[in-house]
C-alpha cells in the first residue's frame, strides 16, 4: 500500500497533499499555490487550511492528481 493509500479505500486528499508537500516535488507545489516554507509547515501541522481559491492549483501541482499515461494492453 502506498503512503497515500487509505487502508479502507482510495487515496485520501489530505494524505496525497501531505505526500506532495514532503516529497522532492515540494517546491513545485509550493510555487503553484504561492506558499512559503512557513505556510507549508502550518498546513502540515493542521494550523492552516487550503483556501478555496488554491484548491485547484494545489491539486494540479500534486503528482497524485496529474493524469497518468494509459498503458496499452
């Protein structure tokens, strides 16, 4: 099971965002939503949420939400 996989079903958004913000792609995600290191830290500590106007940008920057190439059978 991946780190973004919830034990009882599909990946959860919170887990996917945490994984994106603690991975090598962190800088790309930070730039996409205009966050600095302190904003990321507050989010990861549960002291800051994601403003509604940043949700789409954050989702597009998080690798889990990017379209995956289809494998041919």
